[in-house]
């Protein structure tokens, strides 16, 4: 067999992803206007600082809360914060 006639077969190392059915944890808010949304971002500042700036610019009528600083795990909301927060955005970055 000549070198140019060789055929190589490779498998995708990512495998084949089976479809997954998703279930919401809560009903989707109809609007963010006037709502309080807590950002809980675990990771480096190069991710959450621009994200926070973008969200505040895109949704100026939304009340944004966030506990600043790098944390390797999400910071738990206090009982009072849970009562006054309408939604949470949880982001994890490495």
C-alpha cells in the first residue's frame, strides 16, 4: 500500500453527548426592571468585573448586589438577603 493511500481513523476524545432534559429551579422572571439580582461569581476578577459592568449597563433599572472578592466557592446569601433577592446569577470560572 502506498503512503498516500493510507487512511487514518480517529475517535473524538469528547465522545458523543447524549441529550439531557433540563428542569428549571424556579420560574423565569418576566422582567428584570425593578428586581434585585445577586451576582455570585466564583473566580478571577478578569471575568466578574467586566460581567458586572456589562450587566449594570444593559439593565440599569435592576438592583444589583454582589459580595466582592475572589472566593473559590459561592458565598451563601443570608436569610435577609434571600427574602429581598428576586434572582441569583451564579458563575464559576477558573
